[in-house]
């Protein structure tokens, strides 16, 4: 699931962070009884300013922080309405640092994947589980003979359908539903605008199954009102290979969000996966559910800062000017790495070899076959305006070996109610790899990666992209600051279904900033 994240105004994020830290300190002082109620906030703020660089956050969730989580998760808040003590008690079991790493401090909430109460009935990890009390592994043993042969009945007036995405009409129906009712930012300024070619790429990976494209129609009109999908993936977690699925694109028509269709859709895609012996899944969301295996943050690099500013995507920092921001976000006209060129079909075997070796560096990553690489990383479209995936390699001028590659995909966002612009063209970093990653002690790796990614920004700019988006996964923390990526207000939490795994680093420190020492966890890039 992609996020409709946009760049954070530095003033807002700093104030929110200070408030969060102060609130944790407030909780400590309440427990110790050392500060009067009237002076708690002032005392905490003062102590935070003096000791922020030296002190560590207390790992107890206070009542105030628990209430913050409830604001982030409307489903949880609604179901526990009138039972605030129960909610706070449950949430206090969370470690503060675990919560804040990936928590949306400003309350941004893209969509609820389902209700909190529903997830309590599913084979997913619990918030109060500690990593030292279990080993990674399956949560529930599934008996194929006991898997229901038919789906659960829908509420009256709706019916199940299996979407045939090889049919242009049905593909267009699904496209229309998601473009109108999928992810948009909290302020309703931007909405992801998927293309038909994007869905053909995203939902027809090698081994895809028609029955994993699940829809719900209104019985009378036949209108498509809900959708969920899955694709097969071989997922490696700490050395164990899982035959699993990637579940994505859960979408329900806005007028039907009160019908509680989300839990039923999730149950149905689960049932269909179980029927063919696939008992684990990976999925992502922008809200905190039980329980993320990792959390990453979006970062954005402006390629056309003025347009992004006019759209409301980028803010003008304090004490700066528009001309300064345009200068700061300057992109060179030409690439600089010798041998950097567009990926060709003949490069794919070398790209596959390099990617497989590179992804072994991460605790959670897909195991891709040659067919997978051919599908995911190479787009044969001649016209760049029709291309979904953009791939580039570095061919050594002397040996002619492929030493590096990088890919990104196109995903535009509609700009809502803006008189000057109707679309933001966004490039999303996908998979990449470089031989320099294997050098002893990573010698020269960061420098090489920065040069490679700068060339990627150059070609993205040439293809008229407005912004380049990345998450804090893979080795991305090595170049975010150097290449002037700004922190976004969107987060992506990674979840495993029917599999319990100890938490994985997501490239962030406790303050949600890039941390080079927190690499090596997430090596899977989900759309």
C-alpha cells in the first residue's frame, strides 16, 4: 500500500516531537509525585530542552500517549468508546520507543484496514508479546480440510465476484473504484491516481491467480463497490522461506464504510489463500494494528519544488525564500557515473544475480526468480509516458559487467481543488543493488550509493517527475540526508499474517529520523 504522504513542515514536526517527549516526561512525574499538576508541562519541557541529547525515553506508555494512539486508530477508539480505562491499560503494554518508531505524531490516518476487535480474532501477534518469549514461526496450524468451501454470506444487497482482470471492462471497473476511493491524505489534498498499466503490472506477477482478485458488487446495479487482492511471493524471514502472499489494494466505496465489509473481505482473501495451501501473508498499512513487524517512514525529494509548493505538497521553511528552495533542490542536468544507462533486456540475468545477492543482506526480503525480476524490474514500453517501471544499470566501461542497477516506478497523485495543477507526477524508488555493498566493512558503499541515487534523480527529473519518494528501508538511510530528502508525514507499517517474528529495524531512530545503524531489517518493497 502506498501512502499519500507529503513533506512535513519542519515547524509542525518539531513541535509535535517536543509535545510527545514532554508528555512521556509528564507521566514519569505523575508517578513519582514530585511535581504539582499545574507545573508538570513546564517542568517536563524544561528538562527535555536540557537533557534531550543525553536522556532516553521512559519505556512506559502514559495515559496521554495512549489517547494519542486512539486518535490514530478510529476503529479502536469507536469500539472502546465508554471504556477508556480498558483502552489505556491495553495500550500501556506498548513500549514507547516501539510506538513512536513509525507512529504518526500529527494524527494522519489514511485508512483503517479493518477493526481492532477483528484483528484480535486473527492469527497475528499481540501487542503485549515480548520478543524474548517466543521463536519466529507460524501462529496457527491450518488444516486444509477444515477450510470453508464457500465464502461467508454478505449482507443483503451485495454479492461476491471474482474479477477477471484480463477483461478490459472489469479492469476498468476496478481502476475506477480504487482511483475514487483508495488512499488520500488526511487533508484531502491528494489522492493516488493509478493507471491501468500499473494494475496490470502490480496484480499479474508470475504465478498470479484469478481467484485472488476478489470483488463485491451491488446485487441490483452490478456496480463494483469493494475489492481486495493478493499475489504470490516467496518471502524469506531470518533465513526461513515462506510460501506466502502479498495482500494489497483493500478498497471499499466511501458510502459503504459503515457496512463493516473490511473484515469480511480480509476473511475471504484469507480463505482463498488457505484453499491453495498458502497460510502466511505480508501486508502494509498506514495505521497501527496488532502488531507491526517493522515500521518505515516516507521521505521526499523535490524535483520541481515550485510546483509542489503551489500544490500544497511542500512547505516554505521558516526564514527561507522560494528562490532559495529552488536553488537548494537543484538537480544536475546530466548523470555522472561512468556506464550509467537505461536497462535493456539483455541485462536481466546479471540484474537478477546482483539483486539476489544484495537482498540476502536483509532479514526480511523476497526470493525472486528470473521470471520475477523480468516482470518487476523491466518495462518494455517504448514510450516513456506509458512506462510504469524505469530501470537503469551501470555497465563497467572496461569489463562490461553490470555493477549496479536501480529502478523506480511511476504513480501519480490527483491534486484536489487546486486551480493551477491537477496532477503530481511521483516516482517511487523500487529495488536497486550495487557490488560496492559487498566490500569489506562496506568501504566505499555509501559514496557509491549516493552517486548512483543522484543519477537516478537526474533521469527522473528528465522524465518530468515532480517528486521522488522513498521509504527508510533497504540501505536508503545512507543517502537521505546527503541528497536532501525531506521527511514525510506518512508511515508504512509492515505486518505478517499467521506468522510471529521478532521486530525488524526499519531504518529509523526513536525520533523517526533516518538511522544508518537501523538498516538490515526490511528488504521488501511493497506497492
